[in-house]
């Protein structure tokens, strides 16, 4: 019995050591990482331990999540990933792809041979951002003439001429599909919306707004999803809906470490990727900041009388 107790204690201690050391960095999903980091900071405050030094280059996974490969080992190919990163850097040298998140309001201009001016501009809120490599994509939603319109863009599509961030912010959820069943006022933006500038160095604001859904029928069973950005789900539920929701809950999944590990990229792979692209991305950022400052501080030419 003593041998069994010692072995079980050893396994628990090793598991705690692995969790403390590695699991905070093993993620490719920025929103999930932020929640884990906040929880870790609270634990450290209570325990009085100091946090270990984290590589600042790894923070690029929040700004450039498409540079991280697919965590599924079936789709991993080091040569293809390296060639895709080179193509992505080349495309970024030709067009400014700014920092944005799910919940940010963007204006995308693409070349359209059938449009009047050969270009088409669409303004909307980003309700999803997914994909890795050259397959990265995002969806914008807006209500135009009382009709919901969604446009899916590939991030590295050569027909995209410009991507402008009109309002940089985050939301409470990773995906905003529930805006399809929400009141239209939550995703209605004018096409001539002016950009809102944030002071340099300020953190990205989190918009804590909670939307109100329209009465059923809904496109999905939102009551079975852990949504923080919806306020009135309980108002539209019947007793049988609440019973079915309780039956389909899976509270044990948050303790499934292997499932979380399969959805993540090891920190060693992340460090190797960011060391490959860090210098070029940093040079592009600095050069674009200089260009924006020159545009802001251009002196007007004197008018001759």
C-alpha cells in the first residue's frame, strides 16, 4: 500500500510540475490563452510566487495567429509551412494587414471587375477569424437595408486592396455567430464610418456589451453553448429546453488535458516559427509607423494669392 501511495504522489507532483511550466505557453488560440493567463496571475497572487520570465516573441501569437500551423499532426508538413510563411511575408510587404480580433469593425476594399469603380468596399464587424497559413479567413457582418449581409474574405487573397480597422476591440466570446439571431442594432454600421484612433501603446479594449436575441426560432441552440455575450437567453427558454441543456452538459472536458494538448502548438515550435519571421514583421511594423506619422504631420502647401 505504501508503494502505491508513493507512486500516485509522484505522478501527481510530476503532473503539477508539467502544468506549471508548459501549459501556459502551449496554445494557438489567443482568447483561451488570455483567460488562462488571468487565472494563473490570480493563483500567483494568492500563493505569493513570482511569475517566470516569458518570451515576448511568443506574444505575437495574439497578433498573427495565422502564422501558427494546424495543431492536428495529420496536416503538418514542415516544408509546406515554411513556404507558406515566406509567401505570407511577401504578401504583407505589399499590403498592410493590420491587427484585428473578433469583434473589431473593419472596412475591406477588394477589386471587383463588375463594380462601377472596379472596386468594392464593405464595412462590418468581424464575427469569426479562423484558419492557418494561406487558408486564413475571416467573416464580416453588417445590416444593409434591413437585411443581414455577411462576406467571407481570405486574409491573403490577392484581390484585397486594403484592410482598414475602424474600431479595434475584442468581445467576450471567440465567435459572434449569435449576432445572426440578435437584434439588428448590434451589427448595423454605416458604410462611411470614420476610424477611431487608439493612442499608441494602449492595450486593446474589451467591449463587455451583451446582446439581446430575437424570439425563437434560432439558427443554433445558443442555450447549450457557454456564451458570455448574450443577456436574455433564459427569457426564451421553456422547461424542456433547460432539462435538455443540463443533460447535454460536459463539465469534465475542462479537465481533459489531452484534449487541450491536441488543440495546441508546443512552445518550442512557436519559438522556432517566431524567430524565423520576427525580424521581418518588426521591420514592416516600424516602416508603416513612420509612414503613418509622415502622413499625419504633413504641412499644407501655402496658397498663392
